[in-house]
C-alpha cells in the first residue's frame, strides 16, 4: 500500500473529523418544545433544521437570529447536530473587569444588568424591578444595589407592601412579640431609680402595625 492508497483509505474518517465541529449563523428558533430547536446556516450556505440547543440547567435564554452558533455533530453527521453555544457579539458587554460576571440582554447599556463585581459587590440595575412573593409583596425600584454582601440599598419612589397575604404574614411575625412587649419594663429610669411599669397602651393584633405604644 502506497501513500496515496493510505490517504484514500482514511479520507472518510478524515472528513467525519473535519465535520465534528462547526460554526453557523442562527436563522430561526422553535421554543415550544422541551429543548429549543434551531435552524442555522452553516458551511457553503448549508441549511440545517431541527438542531437541538442544549443549555445549562437553571439558565435559559432566547437569542436573536443572526447570532453565531458553535455546533457539534455526532459522528460527523450533519443531520444530528447539537448547539453547544450561542454567542452574539452585537450585545456582549465589554466593560467587565477580570473575574466579573454579568447577566445581560440586548437592552444592556451598563444600566440594565445583574452584575457580580469585584470586592464582593452585587449590583442590580434597571428602570423597574418587580418582585412578587406569594402574591403578597411587590417592590418596584429603579435601582437596587447590594454592596459587599452586607448592605442592601433600595432607591425608589415607591415601595408597596400590601394585600391580604402580607397582612397575615405581618400578624404571624408580630404576634410573637406582643406578649413580650406587654410585659416589658425599663430599669432604673424613674425619679427614685425604680423600674417603670408595663406599657399603658398594650400591643395587640388590632394595633400592632398602626399604633406606637410606650411605657411610662
């Protein structure tokens, strides 16, 4: 067997190796199934339809068409491709420092993102943040910043806490302190150095969130 015979023998294997990985352009997305199916344009205007797009558990995105796709083809079979990554250079933020992480969309302009910065700074920026917990708590904030994992700052013209469920939650929390509050005294603050009496207006479920009471 000469060299030409050997090259001819391994050419099918060589072609499969060359076709294992590839780059493509995203043209369409079917987001209705358990796994996203995409259509891409690959080598020499090759159209590939029904390619599965695998994503990490807990992280989901719906990219724009014309994004770039890195694909793997099982056994070099172009009809059985898996999209490993979708990258869109049009919207990728370029202002991160080494080691930082950001969650962003096409609307990002450094003023709309979740950003894990250096020095343990957790920064959330946006025009409006709506958070709902069991339909009982709604917070609307234009800016929310967590600094050094110890300080929570909300800069907002409106913070709304309401609803029947929140009222029930408030009662559950406050009721644990009513008995303690009604029995408390202040030590050594009267003219003779004795303790004060218990509060003259006691706490109760009726006034726990609306009335301030103080012992005399």
